[in-house]
C-alpha cells in the first residue's frame, strides 16, 4: 500500500496549529475561506454522530453547487483555500461535536480568517 500526501504542500517553511474543538449545540461557523491558511483540516472524533443532529460541513464546489459532508468518526476533511465553507447548527439534543482542527500557514503569514 502507498500513502498519498493529502496536504500536498510545496517545500516551504510552515507553521502548524492543532486545536481540539468542542462544537456547542445551536452554534455554527459562518461562511469563510480560511484565506490566511495554506491548508485547513477537520478530523471528526465523536464515535457516533446522527445526521439528524445536523452539524454538517458545507462547501462551495462551484457556482450554485453546495456540497455536504456529514461528521463521521475519524473522517478527515481537507480544505484547500480559498474554498468557501461553513458548518450547520447542531440541534439542541446533539452531543458536543468533537473535532481536531489542523491549520497550516506560511511562516510570517497573517493570523485570522476571511
């Protein structure tokens, strides 16, 4: 078996930030493009996540083409900025959504999001 480099980064100096996140009920992340990052990745950690709890990752594939990715245990989603993306609001009866957020940026780049 061969492992493919999913981040496909050119050789440069990067800084990495890894954050453990608990996504609250009735919270969401508005549309943004992670513009100051070279890559952004989310890894879902909940062992069980019911689609009816929402908390869905949405991204813009193209004009008038929005795609959905549902949280699943150990599933990783890699964003290649400037892809617009958001998350939907988990329902009141959903557990806290656990994830690892991994951000890669060029050394010296701004901190923040577009």
